[in-house]
């Protein structure tokens, strides 16, 4: 992951974890986003749809363009997880698993 830069194109095979946030540029698959949304049903992803790093690609190969990575002077600060971290105390219902997840993903 140290070599991945914003704008790189990655291939995510079925069953693999999506390595970082990005946009689908080729392929159709379902993605398990339950760790982010809590939704138990996988979501269909097609070209143009956004991908969140850490989710699981279920059944089809996807080519993605990286839109966020842990690189440069501000590691992780372009990712989805980094942007929700400051807002966590404002949510009326805090879930401990969200705090734990943020602890794992952020420095």
C-alpha cells in the first residue's frame, strides 16, 4: 500500500478487500459495505460508483481508480474514514465498533 498513489488503477478480484477509496472504472460486482453502512445486503457496483476501502468485493472483478490513500504528508486524510472521525461525537447514538474501527484505520 505504500506504493499506491491517488490516480493509480487497481484490479480488485472477487473475495478481496478493497485496498483504498476509489471509483469503479470497469467491471460489475457486488460489494459488502456492512462495516461502513451496517447494511447486510451487498451493493451492486458499476463504473462510476464509489468504493470505500476495507469493504469486501463479493463476486466480480473490478478495476478502480484510487481517490484516497495513505500517502504523502497527510496520511489517510483524503479517505472516507478520516472525514467521519471528527463527527463521531456529534452522533446521537455512538456505537463502540465505530470507535474501534477508526482506531484501527487512523494514526
